[in-house]
């Protein structure tokens, strides 16, 4: 599992570096040559879509997304676990819908032979960020939910040990 996390981290680093270099090259070109590269905006925007999904998936694995921990931490353990399952199901539903429509979009781009306007690349290459990102997010969110489930169980066990020590 650690290999995949490191791979995602490296992918984000490489893609963000490429975005920065492309943007810097375009700015320098604009000021020095008084002409900009037409492909940089298209490429950086599409690379950024991949970065967003990979980053969201990494955050999901670590439970780094904004949540309502203040409310759920005050709940009894069975209710907290019920809320965790409900949130997991709703998140999965959202990403399943995003996956489905993303796959439909990529299929249409492929079937119609659509190309990107500036670079002339197959549009489905760039469109893959949506279904692949949604699938990765589903996997990583569930990894985070499983870790949270285990943390709730450990907290419950620790609370039970504390009560036993007081007696």
C-alpha cells in the first residue's frame, strides 16, 4: 500500500512541477518573445485536473477533508459508526455517479474522435482524469473510513480500560 501512496505523491509532485514550468515558460515567452505558447493553457488545465483528483484521493485516505468531527466526536460509538457508514455510502454514491458520467464522456470523446483544440491530442486522454480520479477517490475514501472505524474501536477500548481502572 505504501508504494501506491508514494507513487501518488510523486505523480502530484511531477505534475505540479510540469504545470509550474509550463506556466513560467509561457510568461517568459510572452515578455521576451512577445508571443505566448498556445498549448500551455490547455495542457496545464488538464494536468491540474489529474492533480486535483490524485490530491483528493490522498487526502481522503488520511481523513484530511473537512468534516464534522466536532459533532461526531460527541456521539456515542454506535451512532458514530452509523454516521461513518452513511457518509461512506453517500460519498461512494457521489463518486460512482462521477465515474459513470466520466466514463460516458470519455467513451463519447473516443467514439467521435475528438481532439484537444491547441495540441490536437485525443480528448479522451485528458478526459480520463474524471473516471480514473473518481475510482481512485472511492478506493481511498474507503481506506480512510476503515482507518476511522478502527480508530473508533480503539478509542472505545481505551475508554473501557479507563473505566475499569477507576473501579
